[in-house]
């Protein structure tokens, strides 16, 4: 690349002529602002029911037993209806604290001694317990 023979052009701002061009000359006309759209879907009644519930996953060495961090943890298996960009239905989910949810979704490592099969068995036990709770709350029909 060759060096340029022409010097760079100076603008009014670099020469200190701020009175010539002011920011007020660049103001836009006042248009009413549109409200920001919500990007997330609203919680379903089953998802909202997870608030202040006990963790039903209870992974040993992981669970913090805190009810203020409980959410509905959906299954990550294709056979349960999970797909690319699609969550499994709420019937295939369990109440879980934030730490158990991180292990289930793979954001945190499983503890030593817990293999994948044990984790899935504990998840399905949690799903059964969660479904019992949902039936008692009247959010799921009895089978």
C-alpha cells in the first residue's frame, strides 16, 4: 500500500469551529417511541408453579436444597419431545434447584461417581414426584 500524497481533510470540529456546526442542527424530529416488545414467552401455569417448591432432582453432592432458586427443568432427550429450538413439554419436566439444573443441562460437571445413566434415573424420579405435586395442585389431569 502506497502512502497517500494528499493530506487528510480537516473537519470543522478538528479546527475548533464548533460554533459553525452545532449538535442542535443534527437533532431528529420528535417521534413517539414504540414500546419494547417482550422477547420471552410468558410462563405457563406449570412453570410458574415451580416458585418456592423443593427440588425433586436432588442430585447427591450437587443440590443446594434452596427453594428460592427452583425452576422447572425440562428433559433434554429426543424421546421426550426435545428438538432443535423446541423444549420438551411441561409434563416431561421436574422441579430443580439452580445447581441441579446446571448439571442436568450440562453447564456444570457431574460429580465424581455419577454417570449419565444415574443422572437420567434421578431425573425421571424427579419427574414422577413433580407430576404428583402438579396433580395435587390441579395443574395436571390424573392418569
